């Protein structure tokens, strides 16, 4: 399978790239700065999802699935989530790629019926704008009548650099916690779950979450 990763030079994007390659998938790295990808076994294409002068169809040509790992952390502009979601939902149907897997956030996961994690008094203030932007993207996916076969994958409340264990649990809209009441997943195990979902396509037009 050929997987196009938007933001492949970023933290999560690179984890997905490494995991996909380890399973024998071909990877197209879609990045603003091609110099950041030095792996000569990866096809690199310059692309910025916010630049409408750049053709999305050209960027994803030949891919079987697109993975979006867009982030606004480099410039603090978290409107990128809605911008990217809107563009992908509108333009992917005009390409030969119909499968989209979106790296989501945990802020919209429920800690009680109708109560999102972002509303918790313990939710870090510095991440609220990002979480809100990601929540707005999820709303766009759910409201869209686009033909794109999307899956939105939220991580645990705490996603961190760490070795992969190969184990994880999946859920839907509720925050997953362990026996200690903690919600954790390493970025490496999140990448495993994401590539597993690409292979299985079990959750079309749905948000799922992954955690230990």
C-alpha cells in the first residue's frame, strides 16, 4: 500500500512514517521543507495544506490513503485544523484517493456523558486553543456529506515519546483510562494503532480513540 503522510516531518508524522515503512508500505512524505526528510527510501513531495496554489491532487497522486498529521504548533495558528479538514473533504473526492486517516486530539473525548475533556479544570490552559481547533475539525467531519472515507483517531490524554509495546485498546468517544485512572499512549504505539486502522478500515466515518 502507498501512504501519503501530510506533515511527515513532524513528531507524529515521523512515527507513522517509520511504522508504515516497517510493515513494507511505500510512503509519500508531504512536507513544507523537503530537506527535513533524509530517508532515500521515501518519496518526498513539497506540499503545504494551507497553500491553495499547490495542487492536492498532484500531491497525493499514486497514493492509496492519505494520513493527515497537520499541526499549528509551529506558528500558533490552530485554525489549520479546520482549514485542512475542509480542503481534504472538498478536494479528495476529485482525486483517485478516497481514504483519509486523521491524527486527532484528545480534548473532545468525553469524561462523562456530554462532558469533553477540554472542559475539565485540570486540562492544561496552554493546549486549549489547539484542542478547540481540533474539536472544530471533528465537527466538520461529522457534519460533512463528502464521499471521503475518513477516520479520526484521538490519542489518550497523554501522548508521549516512548518505546512501542505493540499493545493498545480502542474506544469511541469516551476517554480511555487504565486501572489507575490515567490515560496514556506512546507516540510509537499510537502509530501502530493508526497503521492497523489503515490496514483494517474498520471504522469508516467515525472517531475512535486509542490508549493503554
